[in-house]
């Protein structure tokens, strides 16, 4: 018995000393440049932040739909328009607005990856998701245009008037590399559609 106790004591003494808990990554260094694509059964939209602060959906990629997604801590993301430099924010009524000044309560979102490959951005402070739906309310059912696919940017940033919606800015969707790791991808020859997880289900 004494022998077993001595062995246990030696094992504890030889074990490596613990170190204080520390963040595994510097989350402020995790920056992605993406377009946020969402869809319904009828149409697909990219979220864009206009220079005047208006947040709306556009059927094609534009300079104003190029967004910077910055991880500020685990699961918490700040979204900023690259062209407008405005932060995407939401108020207590669920209204989206681009703001010059960042506030944590209105402009920080919890990024939730769903099983179908889509992402929901939820305001921890207001309990409301980012959505391009015209009406926002707290409900158990998913709001339309609230599930997003972060799509890699294929728009060339540079000159041109603010808010340019030239179709030439949007590369063929078949060449897009979706950041969602969607195993379905998309079928060749459908250049007018994003290869989202819901694409094949609707066929």
C-alpha cells in the first residue's frame, strides 16, 4: 500500500506544471473579405452597405457589397463595408444601418454556422438576426433572408463612382469559391446562380 502511495506521489511531482489559460488565437487578426449572399425560393441577394448608410440587397455583387468580417473574439464578428468604411449595425427594432462609429451593443454579431452550411449573424444585445426582410419580429420561425453564405470576393476594388451597379463588376457565380465548405458545390453551366446548399434541393 505504501509503495502504491509513493508511486502516485512521484507521478504527480513529475507531471508538467499547468500554465494560465490564454486565448489560443488573436481574434482581431482574423479578417475576411466576403460578400454575404442570402436567398429565398424566388431570388438571391447580396447584402450591401451604401455610402449613405442604407443597407439593402442587390442581385449582383457590387463594390458596396464587399464586406470585411473581423473576428473580435470567439464567435463574435464585426462587419464593415470596404468601400463605405461603415459598420453594419442593428437597432432594437431590427433595422439595419451602416454607421461611421462602432458601438459594441449594436455592431457586434454572434456568428452561428448552421448544419446546412448557412450562417446566421445574431445580435447578442438585441437578440435579433441580420436579415434583409422588410419586417423583423421575434419568432420561432427563421426570418426570410436571414441565412447567409459568405462568398469570397471577386470584385476588383478601385476607381468608379460610389454605388456603381455595373453588371461587369459581378464575376460569373460559377467561379465563386464559397467559404461555407458546402460539399454540394454547384453544377457547371449555371453561371447565374450561386452554388448554395439550397440550390440542388429546389431542383
